[in-house]
C-alpha cells in the first residue's frame, strides 16, 4: 500500500515537477502535490498547510533556492527541504546546505531522490520525537503531573518575582495557603485512585474561581497555594472565602458514596516589608495551621503571634512523638513487593520497607506527618538508624529465597560520615549479605547533597549495596546528574505513572525517563501501579519493575515477611 506524502514543489517548470512526482511514486509513496513558482505563493503555501517534504529547484527566473530557504525559515516546523537542480555548483550547494537545505539531488541522477526522501523523513521523525520528549521534560519540570497545575518550584519562582515587585514597585500582593480537611479520610478509605481524583476535582473548582492573572499551584499532597498579584488584603480575604465556601459546599462522589471535604486557608499579605520567600511561605503555612487548630474550614489571616505559636506547637508536638517512638519502639515496618515486568528482570524477589508510627489509639501515622519535623530537629538520622537496624534484624531472622530489600534514607543521612560505618556494623552483627540491600534516596535529596550523595553511594557500593533514586521526576529533574550519581535503579514518580494512560504528556514523560535510565545503565521501577491496564501499558513501554496496589498493597511484616524473605 502506498504511503501518502504531502509534497510542496517550488519550480517554475510544470514538466520538471511532473517528472519529480513520477519518480516519487516509484518509492511506494502517493504524493499529494502543490506546485508554486513565486515567493508570494510560497508564503501562502507555508502558512496554509502542513508538508512532509519540500523540493525546490535551484535556478528560477526571479529567485533561487537560497531565497526559498529564507522564506521557509520564517515558518515554524521541521520539514526537510531538498534542492533538485541540473546546474548547481559545489559552492552554491554548500551555501544552500548552510541556509537550511537537507540535501541536494542532481536532475541527471533522480534515482537518488526516493532514498534521500526516505532518509530525511526518518531523520525528521526522530527529531520530532526528541523534541516532543524534551518538551515533555520541560513541562514536567514546572507542572504537577496529577492536576496539571504549576508545581512548587514554579510557584516559588513566581512568588519570588512578586516579592521583588512588592519591594521595588511598591505593589501589594497576597498569598493563600490551602490544606484540605478530610483528604486523609477519603484517601485511606477509598484508596489512592479516589484521592487522586479528588485532588483533580479540587484543582478544577479552585481554578474556576480565580482570575486569569492568579497563580494556582499544587505544592504536594493535599496542599495548594494561590498567588494573588496586585491584590490588597481585604480583596484577598474575599477571594479566599469564595474558595473556602466552594470546597465546603462540594460533595465528592466515589463508587456510590458522597464525602464532604472542607479546606483550611491561611492568608498572608505581601508588601514592601515582607521577608524572604521562605518567610512568606512559612507565615501562610502557620496561618493555615491556625485555621485547622481553630476547628477547620476556616480562613485565618497571618499575624506574628499565630506564626510563632503554630509553628512551635506543631513541630514540638512531633518532636516529642518521635522521641517517644524511638525510645519505646513505636515505629513499625511495612513491606510492599516490587515485581518484574520483563523477562530481563530475573526471578529474584524484591520489596520495599515502609515506615509507619504507631498512634496512641492503635492507628498508624504515615511518614509524611512526622518526617518534616524530624528533618528540622535533626532526628531523621536517628530514625534511619532505627530502620536499618531493624531491617537487618528482620532479614537475619527470616528464611527463604534471596531477596533484594529497598530501604529509604534521608538527605541528611547522606552527610553523616559515621553512617556507612554503622551500616557495616549492622551487616556484620546480623550476618547480612550487602548485595541484598538497595538504599533509596530521593532525587531531590541526591541532587541537593550531590557531593555527599556520590561519596556515600560509592562507599557502600564497594560492599555490594545497590542504590535507587526515588520519586524521579518529582523534584529537580536534573538528568545531567545521572552521569554523576552511581545509581542502579530509577523509581519513576507515581504522579506520572498514574496519569500516563489518560495523558499523552505523562505517557511521554514516563517513556523519556525510562529511555534515559536505560542509556545510563539503570533499571526503572514504576511506582503507584494501581490497575492491570496501567501494568500492561508499563510493560509495553519496557519499564523493568512495578510497585503499587495492583501488585500488592503494603502489608505488616507479620502478614507476609515469613513467606517472602
């Protein structure tokens, strides 16, 4: 079957153009041809249609191929341009190539035309794929994969500009910090898919009630922020209340059930006297915390006493809880399997150890609740020591097949010079084979602590340990650093994975990360795989491993470790 080919021919000779068409048809192409013979007609053709290839004569009565290439450059696109001539000299051919021609074919050797067209179409296709992947990665760096809102880094960049304009141009802005009130209940009751859908719907509700010039971002988890530029405080309060009431009146439906949500809102004014970006963000966060502390579904304007009281109350509360958990062994470990999606993955079993804290009422507290305070008050390395020690103890007491265990480490731990020695001591104490351990470090932690991360990883890789970059794509997305970091696995951020079936952009991002990891010699793991359709898509892409509810949810060690390790 002949392939359609949209061809634009620039030639003053109808007979020569017909000769080109006959030659093209010999290559199993069915050309759809437009011929132009003036620069004005060329402009119209370039502006009004899409072309697969452009073929131009070199010498024409009023202009030459260099002028043709000049017109083509004015229009966006990546269309191959071939010069077909009976008299072009070597110097002019070189000039044409420098001006943008892809190749030239002599009229007495038209047998070259079809092979040249085939080659140029393939190369143009490759360039388009690369450009699409680059655009996807660029978009990924500034947007939240789940909601399509701007992400924290882009929001903070815009907030930085607003702070500058407030100081230099005496403009007044405002910052809203929003935290959903019932998100955890819905997420835990209905699963991650419901939580994701709720966040998408909340993003749409908030977006529909903001001005075009306002910036709405998802900061992470169930936290959103709004930058209201050129907005006095009283008007910002009105907007904040509109958002609060919209969420209060919203009912989230999931599998026949309805849930009320609610949102707590913190508001801080931005003027010439505002502090740093970090200060303003912390003030808005403190006001939001105060709104929650006062009964939820409230809007609270920041005042200095609120910031100090809320910050200290919240952080010291967690510091006390963390110390209690360390002293009384109130941390618990869960385990989630990581399965191979390809034959190349081998038969060895893999799993990740996940940390939880036991609540006073017997419930479990996820790490996102207490890790920020642990990092701020330098308790995170103590937690990492607890985890490594207990993982080694569990592995030594468990019989079964060889098992690669993934263990998370914090960014602060990378800078602890004594930690590799501690790890070796635990290996020796419990007779652990280091090749059964893969330490996970988040992408952001590795890049922001690059020197320490590289040294830490190289040190323990001499023992045989493996390393994985976790949440890859969610942070700085600095692919150049992959050449420096001696990682063995890339764990693709679940935000992109979950959305890849419905979103061509997220699908392209996942494929791009996989290809880059493959070139760097790293295996790829997809996180948050929650249904069989997604699992099949990942297999088609070539992703090596998968982890998520479609495989198996996290389980208490007592429920599965004895049969898994």
